[in-house]
C-alpha cells in the first residue's frame, strides 16, 4: 500500500475528501477499567468526544522515577476534533488518578467520509478548548 493511502482512497480536502486536520485521536491509559469507563463516559456525555474505545488490559513497560516498571492498564482511544484538545486534556486531568497521565493526540490523516461526517456531528463546537 502506498504511503498516505488507507483502504485505497486518501480522504483529503479535495473532491470527495474531508479536511482531516480537523480530527484527532487522543490516547490515555489508566490502571483501572472503572476509571477508563468514567473518563470515556464523561468525554462522550459532554460532547468532547464522539466515541471512546477502551482497550485492555494491555501491558505497559515504562521508566518512572529511575526504575523500569510494568503495569496492566486500560487504553482509552478518544475520537474528536482538533479544536477540542485543550478541553479534553483538562477533562482527563480532572478525572485521572495518575500523577502524570499519558495524554497524547495524533492527527487523523485519512478516514471514511461517512465516519468523519458522523464524528463532526457528534462533537460539540466550540469545545471550550
């Protein structure tokens, strides 16, 4: 598959495409499924996210305060609009139990028109970010 292709067609701001820079996927992980569910439900209920998938448990190996640690975690994959990142980060920090939670945003570079239209319609604008 050629670089920049997903399922054949690249969805860009051309004839059929979407302006993909407007969408992000934010990731965070927590050590409790209940906490992951609380974060996910809050983000969706407040319309900061259209969808949050919870994956887990996953094994994380990381360096923390000079030691290599291993933990079982639940990964939240948050689907939203780029403009909402600030509000999403604030919401995650308010609900998260970690001293330094993982909060990473990746740009969506391609996606199906129907899904991106749905995502756009489910996330509030403005987001307060």
